[in-house]
């Protein structure tokens, strides 16, 4: 979780969260703030769970709203409890 927080603070990650049960057994999703696959790989190398082999990252290009980067500041304003 510390790595996720650090990436958010650095503006490198827009969202992260767990996924429900799925056919690929994916545990969660990260949306990184880059269109460069090599930079995304570099950012993920800093994740201890990936480095220890506990989790594996698959990278996919994703195209979404430019306003998505406003998600975290807005979410921080409406949290009832901070996790």
C-alpha cells in the first residue's frame, strides 16, 4: 500500500483498487498516468508485491477521459472514513 500511496503522491497513479472474482483471477487494477509502456514497467518495478513474485502485472493500453485525474482529489473530499 505504501508504494500505491507514493505513486499517487507523485502523480504517477490515477486510480487503484481491488477487482471482484474474474476468469483471470486478477486481484486489482492500477491506472497509471502515462502512455509510455516502458515507463509503466519502470513504475511497477517499484512495487514490492510484484518484485517478490506475489503478484504479476499485465499491461494494457487504456483510453479514458482526461478528467479521470480529478478523481482522487474529488474522492478525498467525500471520504467518510479514510482507509
